């Protein structure tokens, strides 16, 4: 387990790992299955778009702000950011406190 970090530190690190995995996958697929290159290319574009979307959402939600999902609360880690973290819930540095309300309640009950 790494040092204690905030969700705004945790997410960019996971996105960087995802990017490295995607690059490695593309390199392997190009060598191992040239016949399926078109299918792999479509999947790669979707994956890059997903990564870009996540990074944009993080940038828009970093720092204290009023989030539409929590209009009465000024929060540096809103429900939107917490939702971005859910795919990484099995990571050893993920903190249960980051789960969005319903997911957090389901894991504790």
C-alpha cells in the first residue's frame, strides 16, 4: 500500500496506469493479430476516448466547487469524482470513504 493520498491524487495515477496498459495492449495486438487490426483500432479509440473523458471530468471537478450532484455542498471530492474512482475499488490504495453514498452504504451493511 502506498502513502495516504486524496482522491484527486489517486485518480490521475490510475488514469496513467490505464494509459500504460492501453499502450502495451495496442503494441501486443498489432504483433499478435494483424488480421483483427480494424477491430482493435475501434476498441483502442473507445478506450482513449474513455480515458480522455475521465481526465476531463476530473479536471472539471478538482478543487472546491458546487457539483450538480450535490448542489448544496461545496466539496473537493464530490459524488462525480467518487464515481470515477469506483472501477478502482479493488486497488490497494483505494479508500472505502471515497465510494459514492449508495455504494458506500452497500459495502458496510
